[in-house]
C-alpha cells in the first residue's frame, strides 16, 4: 500500500517535470518584445479555497487520533494574499505570500478515526480543527518565449509553508482506553517546511488590442515535504489603470509519514487586481 502511494507521488512529480521540460524546449523568439528597462508588477487578490487533508495527533493512550480536514473546516476566519514581481530583459524574480486562518467543528461517527480501533455503534465523536498557515514562494525567472501574444517564463526557487494545527476531540461515551477524562483531549502541532520548486508561468493574450489574456502557473517541488505542487489558470482583462483577473488555484502538500500533519490541500477560486509599471 505504502509503496503504491510513493509510486503515485513519483509519477505525479515526473509528469509535472516532463511538462516543464517540454515547455523549456520551445524556442525563444521575438526578443523585440522584451525591454531592458526595469519593470515591476504587484497584485492583491482574494482566494476562497476548500481545504482538505489529514491531521494525526498522538494521545496519552498510545493511540493516534486522525481528523479529515475536508470534513471539519468550513469557516475562513482571515486571509491575506499578494504578490510582487520585477523583470529586466529576460530575467526576473517574484514573490507570493498567502496567509490563512481557518477553523471549524463537527459531530458525527465519521469525524475522527482512532488508529487500530473502530468506533463502537452508538458512539459519536465531536472534533474541532483550526489551521493557521503562511505560504511564501520566492523564485527567479527566465523568459523563454516573448511575443506579443504569448509569454512563457521558466522559474526556479523555493516555497516555505509554516502551519500550526490545533485539534480538539471528545467522544460521546467511554470505550476502549478512552475513559473518564480520557474521553476528551486536544493537541497542537507546528511545522515549517522548505521545498525547492521548478515550474513555468506566463500568459496568452488575445482579443481587441490584446486586452484579454489567460494567465497560467505551474510548479512542482520537494525537500522537507515528500511532494508539493501548485497550479493556477484564469481569465483576465487589461484596463488603462490595471488588470482584473479571475481564476482557479490549487496548492497541494504530501508530508513525511512521521509528520503529524500528513497532507494538506487548498483548492478554489481566486479574484485579483494587478498593477504594472
């Protein structure tokens, strides 16, 4: 089972790397579309993701409580997202920061799983989960393709995830080792992961005066995480004062088997405003 999961992760990583390599093979053309002047861009956007994942907390009874984040998390309490980029000729750099504070709770027989045990019939579990996460991406870029219609940037850098999870649980009745005060418990964990990433980003312009465009982004990486990848695609329109962009963004993490946070994924729509000068 574990070997199959690792092979699946490796296949996903190789597929993403193959896509990056395929884009890298596209010849660079129309260097006249580039500028040797310093150019800057900044964006502020809202992101409204659903969250999935698995959190495992050891208990005083030598058991592990597992909670599925997608069953528990319903409330986005606070979020901040923004990015800044700079280019000069073919070379550039960008940074992107996301901060989330998400929490939720649920009562039901399927809310929690106890390692090595099944909940007896008639016993339900209450659980609440809070996740506070900061995701910081920093990368350098090289413009491999630059035409009035298409731009393709190759990127390489790093992504940092700093996440704190707090899990509270309570069983409706005693069973197994969960008796007396042991029916109720809580635990929290914090981990910071740094991962190297490679990928591509860019845009496709079309329409009158090329005001419409399709932005896209893909990266894949590993390091302190088993695997992380991120993808985004959308639709934008350029006004005289800036750009408005709507899209869909997915960020995925698979952690080491020994980590309390075993997996985490953000998936949902994003709306942003970008400025360039």
